[in-house]
C-alpha cells in the first residue's frame, strides 16, 4: 500500500514533515539574528557606533542574507558559528579582559562552523594566522586555537559517525566521485587558465 512506503510506521507524515520544516526555518532565523548580534560586538576606538549599526542594517536587509535566513540549509548556521568565533577573536585581540575565555569561545565556535560546513576550514586557518600576525608571542595561543577547534570538530563531526565521515571525505576529495562528476576543466595548466578565464 501507499502508506507502507513511509518509515517508522507513519501513515501520513505530511503534517510532521511540515512541522519539521517550520522548526528548521525558525532555527535558521534565530541563528541569523545571532549573526547580527555578533556583528554588534565588533567595537573599537577607531570604529563609530553609528557605522556598526549601519553595517548591521546593511547585512540584515540584504537580499542574499534574508533569503538564506529562512532557507533551512547549513549556510546561516555555519555563518552564525563563524560570526561568534570572530566576535570572540576580535575581543581577544583588541581587549585585555578574559583573553583565555574569548580564545576558547572563538576556538569552539570555529570548530562548530567547520562541523556545520567543511568550507569554514579555510576561514579557521585564516583566523589562526591572524592570531600569529598580531604578535609572534601568540604562536602558542594560535596553536591552542587550532587544537581546540579541531577537537570540537572531531567530537561533533567525526566521533558520532566515523565511517560516514570517512565516506564523506572520500567523496569530496579531488579524486572523489562528486568533484570528478562536476569538474568542467582538466586538472592541468591549460585547464586552470580556462577556469580563470571563466571566473
């Protein structure tokens, strides 16, 4: 019968699925608000409060942001964790109070951003370089930032489903099926030039 096609004994899951969609959108909206709140934390004597408010409004009212804020995908959650990480990292760099606490929050939030979407890994690497840039004596802090970020990522993304994570890595590496399937240019010098011309 038609009802037997649904899992867990569900006979008519439409209402349940609709509720889950609404709940997912509410989570995304809440996390988009957190992005804007995090943006307000970027304060410095060289930055005006009015300029900060204008930046929040520009981002909050932009078409791309408002679209993704209700699209229940992983982009806004990743951006939320990353914004929290950057706000804490900003406080760590420019203010003296609670430095270790802010570095820890920045590290954990960065790890959550990577666990949400792999693309955040590049942002986390850049953040570690920023820590080093603001003083060679902070290389130890940068190492702690990297370690805490990786530990958080491992605990959230790898430990619960290690075999699925391995398959994910295999699928998304340069020789994996997904990238090979969507590649439009040869992995050669001429292919890279062709890609550059199309970018």
